[in-house]
């Protein structure tokens, strides 16, 4: 989940590295560091604990480090507490890795991922005279490269290949060798890495925003491949050391999409970008009034052959799956099970040949989701990826891909990527329903027209966000918040609860409303905030009844429903309305006030909205 950057070329490296790290700080922000070389001189390493601003100040905005080749890192701690010593870059020498003492090290490197057998490797290296100054698994892998480099004396290609074979776990690794000035060597297994070349300069990063300013032509280094980067050049190798030919991929994202554009926080900007993200995603598959899955590679015949669907995902993407489950089962008549990817991969789940596994991930690099996808492929069942990043690991490895068009999402708390994923799943459900003869042509047209109204209705909700801001400021000091709903409303509540807890640090839980009486209602006391989602007409009265039970025990009630359900105000203390749309798709609208609620509570508490504590954007480790 850490962020890595690298540069070699014609310009001073440090300012470029710092700017790239600023674009990746959502991936980790407990420490950061740079290693920069000037020609054949030895590397200078500078690290700082805390936010990236500390490193920027320490290096005078990068001006204190002279050199045109360098690597950088922003850390989300896994092995070892956040500290300057544990910060990257790490060195192969026995010094502390925090200053000029690093210059005599043969290898300097940074790493994103987790080395699972690091203790075993550490013990091996200690026997060969290596001493360790940090608690990190990264120092172990840097010293292992150094060990093979010195033992076999065959150069970086052989040393890196031997290291990759020996290491278990995941990594995106950047290395600089003292004997190879002006060069950066990189290696990858299961962690993201992209390489860009423009105007005689070469850039490397763990995510697109870090290099988008400089080039949109990038190379995706494959799994278990490594590369040699020189100014304006990139050479790729497989584990045998044989060179691999690659073609660049064009990134369609605009560089401005990764900037705040006048908003105080990326999260608020991305909340407002949801109408466009949903419109673009829907329009990518709807043509002339029909949903076209030709680019996805799913024919009507294949759709009719599906006997069951497994949706695997993590976090908010799992909530998308929970909502899609209700829609797919009701419209398409296909049994659906939604699994946390981190559990799916460790269970013996029966899969038939007619099972379709759908992996949902914004980054396309989520470690558990990728592993679940690979498990499905091992079992020989067809797989479909719903991802936002072209060329990502999940996109490359799935049999079919439906891309969401959310653009770069910077805030740790997802908003527009979630909405784009939900829109994509809605489109799948409608097309599956038609292909399987579950709906008429007239119903099909109506559903498509309803989908196309969602972006405009999202905009109307955002125009009236002031009421949510007022309510959020009133309840900013809440200790416990419960979200309740039934069916699709329950799935929406799951996402609303996550938004509140992850950026506002308020304890919140989402429950299927009917489960309250089975234990949870004992937690209700005077002043407890209960938020009921009430968009499903057939379930409205039952959920209202559950809310009234909470009110009789002292709860303060907020109701979220559609325009026209004004009787809600007779039962609750505060009501929020969203425009009407077909009930299958109303979750796309109902989630927005809950996103705003989480945002405004966080702001009212003076918290860092875009970088909540202990969290990182892309979870590329287990």
C-alpha cells in the first residue's frame, strides 16, 4: 500500500520525486524518503517521519539533493513502527540508512508489498555477516539482492532474478546499484508498478497520478518481471533474464483530474464528480438505446449459460456486490453469493462450470481480490473484472473486463469509483435479464432510460447538500451511529456506515433492520443516532416500525427516503429526500447524502478527510 516513485533523465530528480510522492500520499503517510545520485557520485539518502511535508522541508523542496537519478517512497507501515529508521529507502550496508553513511552501500532500494519469508531470509543473511538496523522486511530484500550481487558477480539481472525466485510475498521493488550510475532497476510481483517515458526522461511509480503530468504513454511491467531503466529507455526481462518486448498503453485520464480544482478536499471534489463518472460508465456500454457488452466479451449465449454468480471484493467494492446481489437476483433470476475476497480465497467453495466469478476493484490491484480471481481461474470457471484502471493486474488476468470510467480517485474514502462500479453492475443486471428472457423489450427500454436519468438526479442532490452539512455539524460528536435498512437499503447502509467510520472515526454499524430485535437494540440509549434508509416501497413500513422501536428507547432518528414519502416526517426527527428512480437503481442516489454526512462530520471534527489514520487507498498487501 506504500507509494513508490523513480526518475532518471535530464532534470534534477528530487523535485520530481517529491511531486510524485505528493500525488501518492494517499497510499501511505507515516514516513517518507528519497535516494538521489548525481552522475557517478554515491547516493544521498534522506528520510523523515510523518507527513510528506516533513521530507519536503528537510530537503528544501528537493533543492538540497543534487542528481538526475533517484527513487522515493511514502510509507504505510507493515513491518516495524513508523520511524525514520524504518522509513525507506533502505540500504545494503550496515549503517542506519538515514544519511551520508549510506553512500558505501552497493544497493539502495524502496519497496511496496510484504515479504512473507523475511524472517527466514533475515536469519540466512545474519549467518553471512549482514547486520540489520531496521525492523522492516524491505531491508531484508535489499540485503538479499546485495548478497546475490556480490556472491555471483554477474550483475543486476542475475542478482534480481535470484532474489525474485527466493522471495515469497508481494513486491514492487526499485533498486539503484552503486556500480550502475543513472540506472534504476525495478521488479514486480502482485504489487502495482507503471513506467513512463517522455522527452529522454524515464519515470516509474506505483500509480498513474504520480507521472500523469509528464506522460500518458506507460508500460505495465508484468507479474514476475523486472526492468532496467535508463534516461529515455526501459528494458524488460523475465525470470530467465531474457528480454521481453512490450508496447506502451495510452492513459486516457486528464492530468487535471488528479488535482483538487478549487475544492478543499479531494473527497468533496470526487463526490461532485460522481454524475460524470456514472454518465461516462453508462455511456460506455449503452449505444442506440441498448446495452452492448461486445467490448466486455460476453455474448447472450454465454450469459444464458450462467448458473450462479460469485462476486468477490473488499471494502466498498464488497458493498457494491451486496447491492448488485439484490438487483441481479431480482432482474436476471441468477443465484448470487457475495464474498469478501479475503475469506473467499481460504474457503473450499464449490464451483461448477456454469459459475461466473465477478471481481470488483477500483485499482485492479487489490491483493485479496486478485488472489480470489486467480483461485477461480485455477478452478477453470469464467471470470469478469469490474475495474477502473486499464492494464491493472485484475484487468489483465480476468477473462472479461468491464471498465468503469471514474478517472483517478485520490481520496482514501472512495465515492465516485463506488458509484461507477454500481452503475456498471446495474448495466450488467439489465442486460443479463434481457438475455435470459426475464424482462420484455419494453421493460428493457424503461430500465435503460431510468439508468440514464441517474447522473442528473445526482446533481440535484448535490445542489441541496447544505442541509446535510447542518445536520452533520449537530451530530459531529456522536459516539455511536446505527444504519438500518432492508434489501437494497441495507446494502446502502453498509456503505454509509463505512464512510462515517473511516474518515470521522465515529463508531458506526449497519444492520439489516429486522435483526435489531435479535440483540442490537440493547445498544440503543438516549441520544443514539439511528439512520434509516427507506427507498424500497414494499419494505418501507417494516423499516419505519423498526425505527420507531429505536425511538421509544431514546434514539434520535434520521430518515433517508425518496420525494413523495413525506409521511416519513411524522415518524423521524430529521428527513433527507432523494429523487425517485426505479427502485433497483435508487442506491446510486441514496448513498450520496451518506457520503456527505461522513465528509461533513470529519470536517466538523477537524480531521484530515483525504488521509484518514491507519488507512491507505489501494490495499496491495494481505
